C-alpha cells in the first residue's frame, strides 16, 4: 500500500513538471534513460534547457559538488573520492580509446616523412 501511495504522490508531483530526464543503471550495469516533456512550447524549452545545462552550462559539475557536500555531511568522503576516481579513470580510458582510433599519418605518407 505504501508503494502505491508513493507512486500516486510522485505522479501528482510530476503533473507540475514541464520536462523530466531520468537516468538509471540496473544491477547488470545497463544504463537506461527516459525523457518526457509537456507538449507545449514551455515544455520544449524546458527539455532543451536540460540538455543545454548538461552539455554547456556545468550541470554535471554542480551535481557532483552537491554529492560531495552531502558525502562530507554524512562522513562519507571516501565514497565521494571513490566515485570521483572512477569517473576520472573512465574519462582517461575513453580518451585513450579515442587516441588509438586517430590516424596521425596517412599510410601512403609513411615513407615520405
């Protein structure tokens, strides 16, 4: 019964929202997302604003700063550092993969160096 009440409350709260982006990862590590918005011009503007803030206005950094603050308040600094180190390692791995894919010298130009 509690779950049903929470679901109803969540639905009523979502009725006031113009746009929502949910990102979840299941136990197998599969990442999924759901993006929804009000069909109005304001809803379209709201979803565009979400993506603008994610891509160009530092929203991920703001979220991480809030996570860090919460971890500090709860005495879980090591949890934040572990998370931050994993993010950094993934970024390094991703950049190394991209570097391997780039052709620095065209194969037919190797002997002209």
